[in-house]
C-alpha cells in the first residue's frame, strides 16, 4: 500500500479535481471523506488539504494509477453531473499518470452504460488490460 505521503497526494489530487468547477458539493466532500478514512488519514489533516495541497506524487505502479483513475471517475459521477470541464480534466489527469489515451477514452465512453455511471472495477481493469496487450 501507499506511504502516508502518497496517501496525502492521492487525496490532494482528488480534492483539486473536485474543485475544478470552483465548488465542492456535499456528495463530493462525503465521498472524499470516505476515501480519506479508507486510506487512514485523520479528519483534520484531510480538511487541511482543502487549504494547502500536498506534494503531487504519481502512483508508482500501474495498478495504483488505474485505481486512482477509477477513484476520480467515481468522484466525478458522485453528484450525477458530468461537466465538460470535469471530463477534460479527468482525461488530462489520466494522461499525466501515464495511462493509455485510448483506454481513458474508452472508460469515459462506457461509463454511461452503467447505473450512476459507475464502471465496475473488473470492466475497468479489462479495458486497461486490453490496451496494454
């Protein structure tokens, strides 16, 4: 699992993504809070990341990068609204993590086929596997 510094980076990146439309909605905040709890980050540290970003670290392994991309897709869809700005930013973040552009595009395309746009983890993994073969 990630180091504490990497966990803060994960959350910081997610918070920055939630702020892309200048407003962190309640469902987004609660989703982020749940992720922070899963990562073992204290509430006051988590809340502090809204004011001061942590150092940005790209997840080391491919699996960790895909997991972070999946978290970001879930975060984008938690409020049931996908703004064009969010989609573009998510695409750029995936590219910044070194994920294949075609896999990113495919995930963003197929998400609309699932309830609440939640791509099942096994589908997401299969998409990325196909693009690495």
